[in-house]
């Protein structure tokens, strides 16, 4: 009888002893922080050429025309930088023609498939983080802005001078050709005849003169020396 009581007492005490010897329970799982980090790629940062991390990685879905249109509109936001790009360093206001050219280039690029992403993934999330597949699009947008800055800083003053000198090349074509440092024949003719000082840095260097052939008397003297 006494043995039975001891066995029953031990059996009732085992759970309590087990509870006292359990390992500490792990803490509750913390929620995932989905907020953008300071290194997240957004449109402004990529257009400036800053290094960043693509943190938005959605799964591609079926092609959507409405999403493609929304992606194009988002990419076209790059045109907000056209005013700054079209302003000469020594001026306060952007050149209206260069700004319009820049905005037209941005609008054209934004309609390309590399910017619409064929409507399969969003261009950016609600926090402005860009998807990695939008990278080639932003490179083209940044290239258009860079070209506008080159036209404003290098070509614009020369093209204004040539326009006042009645050059037959349009101002827009003049700026594009000079920004590419590849003036066509018509523009080359204008550069040779007008605005010598204003366009001096853009005028191609004259070809190096070929050496003159030695005269007959000089050849005869060289022959006498050898003999």
C-alpha cells in the first residue's frame, strides 16, 4: 500500500518537475520591416548616377495595358529635370527650345518597352523603390538629360550666334550636332564663316599640313654627299 502511494505521488510530481526544467521559450517572431532603406534605388537617385540597391522585387504577372501605361507615366517623371538640364551655368532660366527638346526625348523614351516593362511588373512600388528591370530605361532617360546639359553648356551659345548670323541650319539641329561633336557639312560651313570667337572651342582643328616634298636642288646635294 505504501509503495502504491509513493508511486502515485511520484507520477503526479513528474509534470511539475518537467515544467521547472523546460528550456526558455524563444521570443515571438518579429514582424518584417518592409520600409525602404537609405540605399534603395529610386528614380531621382538613379538619374543622378548614385549607387543604390534595388529593393523592390515583385513577381512578374500577365501583361497589363493599364500597368504598361502607368509605368510609362512614371518613367516620364524624368522630364521634371529638363528645366535644370536646359539651363546654362551662367543663366537663371532654362532655354525654352532645349527644355522642349529634352521633354520630347523623355516622352519618346518613356513609351519604349524598356520603360513600360510590357505591363508585367510595376515600375516602382508605393515608396518609390524601382524594380531592377527598369534599370535600362533609367539609363536612357539619364543619357537624354546628360545630352541636354551638354547642349546647354557647350553648344547653345554658339548656335545662338550662328542663328543671328543667318546660318541656314536650324537651332535644334545645330545644338544636336554640336553636342555630338559631329557637325554636318552645312553647319561646318557656318562655323568656318561666322562666330569665330564664340564657337572657337567647337570648331574642328584644321588638318595637319602634309610635309612638302624635297626640292630638286636638295636631292642633288644629298646625292653629292653620298658620293
